[in-house]
C-alpha cells in the first residue's frame, strides 16, 4: 500500500489528509517514482480552497495534491528510454506529487545532477519555472535596476539571482531576518511595509526600470506610482490588477523543461542558491502548509516521505 495526500472538501490547510491506496503501475512511456521529497507551493492551498480554481484545471474533489517532487525511479513502462530503476529524478506533476509513489510521463522527468540535493530538486519545478519566466517577461539586462518583491521566498530568491546574473542592479523586498541573506547574494535588501516607496528610492535614486512581483498588489501599486513601463512589470501574484494596468502576468508555463534543467544545473554548481526553509514529514502536511501560509519563509518548504 502507498500513502497519498488528498483533499475531499474545500477549505484551509486542515482539508489535507493522508489516504492509503494501491501502488500504481506504470503504463506505456510512463515511469513510477518512489517519491522522497515533495515541495509545497502557495497555489496548492489556493486550489484546495476554491472550487472555481480547481475547476479551472478540470478537476473536482476528491483530489490529490502537490506538484513538485523528487525521488527514485521504481519502475518503468514499455517504451521508456533514458530512465532506469534506481535513477534519481525530479519534476512537476500537479495533483500527484505528495505521495509515496507517483506515475509520471517520462518526458516530464529530469535526472538529478550531482550537487543538487534531493530537497532542492523536489522543490524546484514551480518556483524555478516561474522565476525563469518572470525574468524573461520583463527583459532584464545589464543597465536595469530591478525590484523583486518577496525576494527571499521560493520564486523571489531565484528570480532575484537570475536577474542579478544579467548584470542588473537588483533590489529585493524582505523582512529584517532575511536582509543579510540577500546581501550575501548581491541583492540590495529593502524592508517591506509602510514607507516602501521612500526606501526603494533611497536605495535606487536613479529609479526602477523593471519589477518582478511575487507577493501582490502593494508592489504593483508601487510600480505604477514610480512610473515603471507597464510591459516591464510582471506578477505571478495578482493578475486581475495587472490586467487593469497593462502589466504582464506571465507564469511558469512560459518556461521550458530545458530551461528548468539548466537552472537545476546552475544550482548544482553553486552558481545560484536555493535555500530549503524547512523539511516536514508527510504526516504533518497540515502543519507544513500552515507554516508556508504564515509567510516569512526563506526559500522552499518541503515534505519528505520517510
């Protein structure tokens, strides 16, 4: 038997629970993965709280949960090439990741490179693709001064570093506990909250030329007030507001699997940092989501199956 995280009704983190079921069998071009790590993302609990959001993915309750995963190939179906039992792999498979085993199309899997921890691999898919796409959406380049909101969070910390690698000056909003961490990455930390506009202008007296928002409306309102060109503002957190003001709302779907694999290699080589905020046993899935929702995390929150 295998364990699976499921929700049978809509609500807060309390709706997540474990159920048991048969170990799935891979079909043609499919791989069975023994999941070791499953990353948490804000979208997970948003889907579990909204019938409309879940329906937009063509699903209803009861539903499995989670997208990001890493583990060991446990079985392969006919026609699979490039993967063998025992390989360490990672990827994203929405509504299937938080389980002891999952079945995935072979085409969505990546090998875990040496130097990438299994926890980092299991947390990479959504945050990595969103960061890649966000930086590309606003066309960051060397002359830019870029503001990244929630720059110590899962998407923000990757987006800020990717922007910094272009040669741009990068400011990142964060709480007091994460400011030294951001400085160590070459990012100029800015305390969020009241007075943000003044602190941003003090840190960047020449102005902001691009904004990558991973937090929500206050950052977008600041971008508007600072006169940042709308096509150079991207959000993954408040697309309705973005649409009203001509901002972009590009998400991870615009990043390719090859780009994600390249990011994984960069993390493995130590060129980009992906911190793991905390590791929770799958039995404590409710507590893990409550911790994520409370905010102020540095990097990613993950579940482990053993």
